[in-house]
């Protein structure tokens, strides 16, 4: 845990040992030095003494040269081992006596140097000896010298001995120091280690209530005290923190509980609200359904009564009743829509829609009102607007009708104009709808509130113009749902303008394609004169004609027209039914009477209401064309003008069906939970069926079908116990009655409802209120055996169904659904396709070989549009691919081969269909 | 050494000048002078006679012969015992010998007695060369033996005269 090399223990040990070593060494050295000096001093002292003694004793023997005595005086030197040699000299420097230590290895006597023979004693050191020379005096007369030689070997020996002793002492002392330091360092490191151990105990045990009890040293005690204080603080802090955490935890738990409670409350509230909302929605839906059912009955019975009635007065009354019922129905519809939008339950049903069909339908619905108020109605569709758009036709129609009705309501004279044009301002293509009128207009305040619920200009307005006040609000919301924004601009007295833009998603076929099919630019267009008193309509019509390539002139009055006819030769004359000066029919007669104008073809223009009269006039009087106003469809106009010159039929457009003889069915099953509805249907069909069976729900219907043989089933969708979808599915799957025609009846005739009906296995769908004409039409088709389902399964059918053929590359299902399962129409269109394109598989190759890029592109473009419309998907895919490649002026041979293969495949498939026709 | 050479030269010169008439030859005289000086090194006179710290001269009295005295004076000139310069003087038996510290009776003095008599009551070291001298109470008797000069000491006589002879000297004395 503790790094050994750095531990205090080791440091202490090291310090002690080092200190004692140094001290011991110094002491040892000092001792040895001192000993050296002492030894030397001893030596000199000893020599001095001995030399003095010899000098004194030998005086007489020196003076009287007694050699024996002199030798005797030197003999005492044998007791001093360090003196190895001695000489006595007299005053004539003659050697009187000599001494040599017997055991010394002195090979030759040391030389006596003159320097020794001084007047005072001297010491001299050589390498081997310490020499002491002393002069001998007697009564102040120098009588001789004594010279002693001391050997250093003894001195060295003693010194070495001393050093050895010192060394041993040092080593012993070190050992003792080591032992002591080992023992002593514990005194220091033990408390520190125990403190450290304690700290670890505290850390590992997380027990901050422990206290240190270490009183070994003042410093350690201080440290312990400080540590205890620290522990106290930590303990305090931790307990405070724990407390805070506990509290926090408690709070959070409380909060959680609170949140949980609130959430549950909210959930309950939400569930309650949702339940209430569901109940409301269901209530509204049911109510509308419940109301609709008796209303349907009222409508139908009123119509029947109207048909049966002879008295004009009664008829008038019945018509009023019908109008009121219509109003009531629309009110209910509005309420239902509003509640749906409000509950976010409104679902849009996007489809590939023919815009012109929508407009035609709108025209049909509103014509009567325009006629009634004598207002001009102009529909101005820009040339670049595609014919087919991807939208919810029902809702678009609803919005447009709402806005147009609104405009109608507040306009007394002038015109209402519906303009449709592509809006290229936004980042993505949009289509702009704009409804402008020349009505009373609104001030700013009113304009601000206009889209609010149940709001109209003011109360007086409501009284004057009627209306629910929901229309604009619903329209605004619907437009928002469809991705647009409904705006209104208006100034009092200057009319109003409502406009909105929707994202434009053109369906595969684009405007040009439609025109490419229908309008042949190569045909020279005739010169046309328009006789129209109403300025706006006139200008618009002239503009349309010019856009088609016609030279168009106009006249306001019949007389004006006559005047112009004398001046210029026209090929075609378009005359409004309502002329201010002359009756239009009279004008026609006048013109026909003029032989000069014999080549002139005449068309009368009138709204739908005038169609019958004009046709009658044409049959009985003189042939004239009928042009329905307002004119907005270029294709129709073109055809109208061209058919006047050329007899060839318009391509790929179905001709009207000839009337068919009705068949009588033996047994019809009517499934509806409302007795009155069943009665209604029976009433309508009483001439077409021998026998009726009734069931109140799907289950009963199945039971009946198990027993009885039935030719036709009319199936309500919304029923208790088992609804129409489920019943149909069981009839098809469990009873295996796959060839039995089943026709659904529903109040919500959205496209999705329709699809659901088809998916369940129904042959067709009718919307309530049941339109007598619609029912009869379906009935006719069925009796002809051409309804899709029966046709599929009738083995002996005269006209084999398309599904009997192998038609590779053609999505028959999708094609049929595009044409509302009108198999006959589809078949006819396919035959037309076959006739037009048979044997043309090499045409594209030829174009490409000639590098006629524009030709190839145009041909492909047209083919692509047609294939898309007819769901010839394989060829369409290839067309798209090749068309893209053509933009770069190069075509991959692989794709071209594929195109050719698919094209041939489709044509050969269609050959069977075409050849099977009688 | 120098002294020795000087001595040798002096002796040679004397021999040339004086010729054959001398009783003692020069060589012997030189040795006698050295012996007289050496002996006085080991003798302690009483302070009344010779203060050890003082610087009064030490008087060597030579009996009888002027020639000998002069020779000795020459030989001992410049020598001193401690601070006491050595003076040489010729004495006769009737002379007062109280000033003498040493009395040398050369061989040719046949009757030493008068001299010994005169010196008796004084602390005078008497050195003689005859047996008669030694027998009549002379202190140090110099004699020849084996061709070397030796001496015998009458310790009793010295003591009586108040002189102290060093042990080392006594140790070297040999009875004839």
C-alpha cells in the first residue's frame, strides 16, 4: 500500500544509519590521527629520555675514551624494542661505542650525517627511522654525541592495530545503530502507520463516527486531533447530505405520487373527455343517419308523388317541399362535416380526379340558381391547368360550391367568376382557385370575422340571405386540410374575392397529354363569330376560341351579328340563347333563310335548362348545335367546332350508350334495418321484380340466402348485429354465392366507402338518398348481365370478361377501378388502343434511326399518357424510362428492347379482346 | 680539532726552540694537560673555593718547573670549566697555595711532601705522578700501564680536602 522505498520508516532507518556511520568514521579518523601523533610523541619522548640517560652515563667513558664503559652505557637500549641502532661519538667524532638490536635485519649501519652533529639535540625522519642525535656536554664542554635510530615498523604496527580496533568498533557501533534505528524508527513510523490504517478503516467502512486515539507524540497528536475534527466535519456534512437526500427522496416520492395521481386524474379526465367526444361524434353521426333515413323517405316519396301528380298546383307544392328537404339535408351535411372537422375525424380521400368533371357537376348543381338570379357565371380555366389532378373531389367540390353559393347569395347583378390557374409563385407547383363576384362586398370588420363559426355579415344579412353560417368556416377548414389557405378580399360595394391554392399533384396524364389526344393542332381552325350580349362571357369565350387557334369575332346583339355576317365569311356561329334585341331562335331562322350563309354551322349557347328546347328546335326546325354554358372546356369546344367540319368521331372517348331493354328479375332481397327504406326500394323497383324478400340485418340476409334463390341483393351498409360489409363477405366466402349481384346502399358515398364496398365483394354502390334514376341505371346494367361480378362468373355470357383474357402488362383491376368498374367502357378503350397502336411497335425505332428526337418524344409522351390512363403499366414504365433518356438525346438499347418487347406483348394480348368482338 | 692542531703546532715549535734540555717531552706534556683538564670535569669544588655560578678563574698550579708551566699554560689556554677560565701558575712549596684549585706535581718533583703540606688545609685537587706522592696523601696518581695513562684515586684524601669526585671518575680509577 505504502511505497517501501519512500516510506518514512525506511527514511528514518536510512538517516540514522547514515548519521551514525558518518559520525563514527569521523570519530575513528580523529582517533587514529590522534593516536598517530601520540605514538610519535611517545617515540620522541622515549628517544629523548634514553639519549639523555646515555649521555649522562657515558660522559666519563667518552672523556676518558673508555670503549668498554661506553658500550655498557648503550647496553640499556635493549629494553627499548623500537631502538634498533645507536652510536656514541667523542668530541673528535670517533665512534666510541655502537649498538645494534640483535633481532633487527639491519643489513648495513645507517650513515651518520654531519647534519646530526649539531650543538643541540635534533630529530630527523627518514623513511624507515626516526633519528635522534644529541650532543653530550660536560661542564659546558661538548664532549661527544649520542645518536639513536628508532624503527617505524613498531609505530606502524601499533597504528595498524589501532586502525583495526577503530574499524571493529565502527562496525560494532553500526550494528548497534542499525538495531537501535530499527527499534527506534518504529517509534515514529508506528503511530503514522496506525493513523494511516485508521484512515483506511474509516474510508473502507464509510464509518465517519470513529475517532483516532493516538497520543504518542505531540505532532501526531496534533495530526490526530486535526483528523478527528475533519472526521467530525465530514460526518456532519455527510449526515446533512444524507438527510437532504432522504428529504429529496421523500419529496421526489411525494412528487411521483402526485404526478401519478395527477396523471391518473388527467387520464381519467382525458378518457372521460374522449368518451364524451366519441359519444358526441357517434351521436352526431347517428343523428345524421337517423335524420337522413326519414329524410330519404320524404325525398323519395315526394318525388314519386311528384311523378304521379297531375295537378300543376300540387306539383308546385311538392317541388317546394323537395327544395326544403334539400336545404335541410345540406344543413345536416354541414353540421356533420363541421363536427367531423372539429373532432379531427375528417379524412380526405385523394383520388385521381377529372377537374372538368367536377366543374361540370358544379355547373349542373348551380345553373338553376344563376338563371334564377340572372347572373353571369364564368368558369375560366387556364390552358396549362392539368385535366386530371390528385385531390379529394368530393371536398374540393364542396368548397367550390360553398364559395360559389356564397357569392351567388350576395350578388344581385353582374357575374360570378371561377378562375383556375396554375400558381407558379410557390416553391412547389400549386393550383389556384379564385371565386370573385360583383356583389355587395364587405367592410374590413366583417372580413375579419367572415371565417368564424356561425358568423355572417350581420344579423340583418342573415335575415335577408339566409344560410347556416357554417359554409365558409367549413370551407376554410377543408382548404387547410388539403394543404392550402383560403383568403378573402373585399370592399363594400365592389364585390368579394375568395381564393386558395392547393398543392398540384398532376396525375400521370397531364394537360398537354389530354390535349394531345383530343386536340389535333394540324387541323385548320374555322373562323368563328360569337354573339353574346354579356360582356364578360363574350370576352372569355373569344379568348378561349383564340387560344384554340380560331379567328374569333364577336357581336353584342343579333342585329350586330347580322351586320357582321354580311361583311365577313364565318365558318361557325355561336349564338347566345338570350339576346336583347332578337330571339335567338328567330335569328337562326333568319340566317338559315339567307342562302349566302348556307355553309355556316350554327350553335346555340344556353345553360343546362335550355338544352331540351334547343334540341327540340334542332330536330323540328333547322339543325343547330348546342353548346352548354358556361363554356370552359377547351376540348369540348374544339370537338364542337371540329365535328362541325369533319365527320370522324373523337378518339378514345366513349360514345353514348344506346338504351337497353330492361329485364325482369324474379327475386330481389332488400337488406335494411329501416322498414321505410325497404318500402322505398320496393316502390321504385316494383315494375322490375316479381318478388321481394326483406331482411333487417346481415344475419337475416344470410339466413334467407341459404334457403331462397335470389337474383339481386340490395344491401344497406350500416346495420345492427351484422353490417353490410361483413354480410357481403360471408355471402361470398361461406355461401359461395360468388355470382350473386350485391349492390350496397350507403349514406356516405366517399370514395373510401366505395372502395370498402368493392373490397367486401359488392358489385356496385348507391348513395342515399336513393336516386331513382341511379338505381334504375344500375338495375339496367345488371339485367344486361354486364355488371362486373356477374360477368366474371357467367360462363355463358355473351361478352367474355376482361379477366378471362390473359393480358400481360395490363393492370386490369386498377384500370377498372379508375373507370368505376365500367368494364364495357374499359374494354372499348382497350380496343381503341389496340386499333390505334397495332403494328406500330417499330415506329419509335424509326424515329430514333432518323434522329427525329422531337417526334420520338411527342409519340412517347402521348403513349405514356394513354397507357397511364388505361393502366397499361409495363409499357408506361418503359415509356417513362425512355422519355427521361430522350431528354439527353440518347437511348439505351437495352431499355428500347424492353419497351418493344412489352409493347408487343400488350398488343398481342389485346388482339384476343379485339378479335372476340362480334 | 683546531685546538688539537694548534696544540700540535705549538708543541712542535716548542721542541724546536728549547731543544734537548727539557725534562719531559712535549708529547707526554700534551697528554698530561688533557688529563688535567678532563679530571677537573668530574670534580666538584666547595663553593667557598669555586662558586659554581661565578666566573672566577680556575687556577691550575704547577709545582716547580717553569718550562713545564709555560708549556701547560700554552696547552690549556682558552679552556674553561663552565665559566671558569683556566689559569696556569708555577708554585713553590713555600708559596701560599690557597688560590690554587689544582696542584700538579710532575714526575720530576722527588719530594712532594712540602707541596702536599702546603695544600693540605685547602680544597685543592692534587695530581701527582709518583708513588711517593700517592703514598703521602696525594689524591690522583697518574701512571702508565700498557702504554696507556691510567689513574688511581685516593677518595679519602679528596673527601678530607672537601672535594667531591664524580662516581663515573671513581669508577674509572684503577689501583696500580
